[in-house]
């Protein structure tokens, strides 16, 4: 009887676990790359525009109403403040939604 001997290296359970952990860590690092400077600048730009646009629209509407119905600058100031408030609430909502999405993603990656 001919006995076949093959030289297949035996993999110990400890080695397999270490390789699996390192591979999972590498994949997680590739998925969650650290955002760079451009990401931060883009985020500031989006937040800035979400405040500026409603503020300018409120001021423009206020100026139009003040020209149409004379009586000072009451419409301009009131709608400027309303647009600023609306823009800040919009930015706060958007940032909190993005923050929650990042937390959910981090929690899902930890599991």
C-alpha cells in the first residue's frame, strides 16, 4: 500500500483568529477613512449656505415689502431676523442629522 504524504501546513486556531482580526481591522480602516481638510471645508460651506440663503431671501422680501408699503424698514428687519432664525434652525437640524448618522455608522461598525 502506498501512503501519500502531503506537506500541508497545519493552521492553529490561534493563528487563524489573529489573521481574521487583522483582516477585519484593515477592512474597517479602509471603509472609515479619516475625512480630510476638504471635507471639513465642504461641510462648513454647506452649513454656511444653509444659513445665508434664507437670510438673504428674507431681507430681499422685506425690502420689496418696504418699497411696496412705505413705513420704514420694519419688514426688512423682521424678515431678515426670520430668515436668519430659519437658516440657523435648518443648519442645526442638518448637522444633528449628520451627527446621528455618523454615530449609527460607528455603532454598527463596533458590532
